């Protein structure tokens, strides 16, 4: 969500929410 990796890889954002 608020990690820099989330910006680089949208996949990380999905994992953070889940």
C-alpha cells in the first residue's frame, strides 16, 4: 500500500490489500 514497491509493481498493492 504505502511501500515504494507498490508503485513499481501493482501486484504488491493487491497483496497488501489482501
